[in-house]
């Protein structure tokens, strides 16, 4: 039996996931920074008997855990990028990391709200100077982390290549960014509330700012949950890309797209299955070549059918 060389028609499904993403290194840096600060505060809190320091250290531990998940997602996706068990590569591991981070962010918001309500009902004594010191240190650390994870700057300097329609689509990076941003926001609100309570006697400002922070963090969490769940459930890709595909293929006037499925397989990369009907059909490769190369399509399957009512 004649053996046909099919290698030219085969391709890998790594889609760039085997390379380090720009957000990976930054996420690892912030994870280490947060973990070190967490250990310092916990050790200092135990050594000096400071409940404020110990509480803030444990609070940072929750974010350190979330950041570890984000860092792990990057590494896992890269190391398993050539695993054939993943039909379209490991791009969605990035989204799964973002989804997990969003869930943890939501729980963090609920915890903030619960603790704030408890303190409104049953106020506790506050060591203002110590608490303000802790909040300022936390703000400095988290401010540095926010700068390191700045989404726009990270994606502006990315080196993976490929097309990017919306640089915010690295959901794993956005999750890490929102966690450190939530910490920074908590520190800002805490400093404002503590100064107001110390100098104006408005003790209720402390728990009130906690509720304000919880509302803002929950909005970030909900937005990220919605975006990542759409991708994990294979919701149809951007309407703008679908429209461009139709324009590219139907511009000859003879071809019509009868079925189009477009979905995300990784950050800003998509797969498409297209059914084309034409009176004078051509090879599938012809229609693939018609599609703009700047749409982020990394895996395209084209089915071509001839109009039944067309003349021979």
C-alpha cells in the first residue's frame, strides 16, 4: 500500500502556550513579594504581641495563596502545552486561573463585608498608631505590586508575538492584578478611616470603609467571573471577528457562510469552524487564505458544499 506523507498537513496545537507569557515573571515577583511581607507581619505580630500585625499578615496570606494559583497556572500551561490530551492546547488554563482567582476575590469581598458589619454592631478598640503603621506598610508593598503587574504596561512589553485584540484577555494576569489592587484599595480606605476615627472620633468610619471596599472588590470579582466563565463554556467569540470572517469569504459574491462557530482557545487566540456554500466551490485552503491573518485565528476548519440548485 502506498504511504502518503501527511506531515505537511499536520501542525502542533501549542499556539504559543509553550513560551513564557509577559505576565508570568511579573506574577512570580509579586507572589514572592507578598509572601515575604506576609511572613514578616506574622512573625512580627507573634513576637511583639500585635494583633493588628498578625491579622494583616493572615489577610495577606489569602492573597498570597491566590497569587500562587495564578503563577501555577502560567507554569502548568507552558509545561503541558504539547500534551495531546488537550485538544486545543492549554490556553484555557490561563482563563481557569483567572476564574479561580475571581472566586477567591469574591470570598475575600464577602469576608470584608462580614467583618465590617460585625464591627458596626459590636465596635472593638483600635490601636490607631499601630494600625495606621501597618496600613501604610501594606499600601507601599501593594503599590509596588500594582506597578509590577500593571496590565497595560505588561502587555505593551509582551514578547510572545501573535495578535492581540484586547490586551486585557490575559485573565490570569488580571486576576493577580485585581488581588493586589484590592489589597492596595483596602490599605487606602483603612488609612482614611483610621485617621478620621483618630482625629474626629468617627469610629464608625472604619467598618464603613470596609463595606465600601467590599462592594468595589465584589464588582471586580463579578466582572472577571463573567468574562472567564463565558470562555470556559465556549461562548461564541467576538462579533467583530465573526463579521470580518464573513466579509472576507463572502466578498466574491458566489460564496455564503451557512454556519460559523468561533470560540476562544487561549488569551486573544481563537478557533473557528466554517461551513461555506458556493455555486462554484473551491478548495477549503482557498477560503482559509481569504481570512485576514490579523484576527487571532490559530485553528480553522472549513467545510465546503456546492449549492444543490446550481447548474453543473
